[in-house]
């Protein structure tokens, strides 16, 4: 009679990312911010894109309604991060530091970069392409890592190897917000065969 071997996996502590589907009401409110944006911010950002503009969160509406409660929850549940401490969870200690909109046309891209702050976010407002179609264009369909039009995070695993996590973007992702630590590297690949612009919003949340 052979001995029965029992095993079960366990996972080392890590940092979660949140995705949040915003309501049509909130997305329409953000479109209002975009339509009012006038001040360019290209020189302060990494993007190799046509234009970026600062946004104004009037009366702190978006921060108070959406970002603040999520940020408090995020910093509490992810206290293993050295700069996200569980004792910093009061409303008065968090604020929206920078807030901007990106306009990206075909062939343009955002190189690998990270943000300042504690928590950052990206909101896909208008995705004019479908990932399945983008991955089927000639330069991607024969690749073992089709990435056209994707958003990608890069990080090291417990063995020190660099890993990537790609988000395949399509029109279904309009209104989707991703929350992540500001120091997490990420990039945006170019899209092709589409003359419409991609519109996304980003921002950083800091301790006061």
C-alpha cells in the first residue's frame, strides 16, 4: 500500500490591482471635464502621443464620489506595500495630485513608465478598436505575443524574472478604470488601421 501524498498551493503576499466599471453618469461627467480641458501637459508625461491636457475635478466631485472611497479601501487592504501604510486611511490624508486626458492616434504609444504618488489610475473613455482585430493584423497575428493596441503592466516575480500582464482593450472596456500602485511600470502599445482617436484619463493620488 503506497503512502498518499497530499499537497496544496500557497501564495506569497502580493499587491492587488482593482478594476472598476464606472456608471454612464460618471463617464458623462468625465466627458464634461475633457471638453473643458485647455492646458496642455505633454512636456511632463512619457507619452509619444498627439496631445495630453490637464483636467480639473470641479468641486472635487470625482475624487469624493469615486476615487476617495476606493483609495481608502485600497490602501487598507494593500498595507504590505512599504509606501501604502494601513494607518493612513483618513479622508483628510489623500488627495488627487494630477489628473489628465490622453489623446492617442494610430501608431502612437506610451513607452514603459511609472507614476509619482501612491496610487494611480487609468480610465478608458473611448476605445475605437477591437483587440481581436488588432491582433489579427499582419505584424501581430504570427507573433507569439500579439500586443497591438494592448495596455501592459511589467513586474518582477518571486524569482526575479520580469513578467508582463497585458490587458486586451476593446470598445467593451469604455468606462473601465484600473487602480494600481503608482510605481508599477506599465505601457500602451500602438494600434493600427483606425483613424479614430483613443481617449483615456489618468491621474495620481498622493498623501497630503
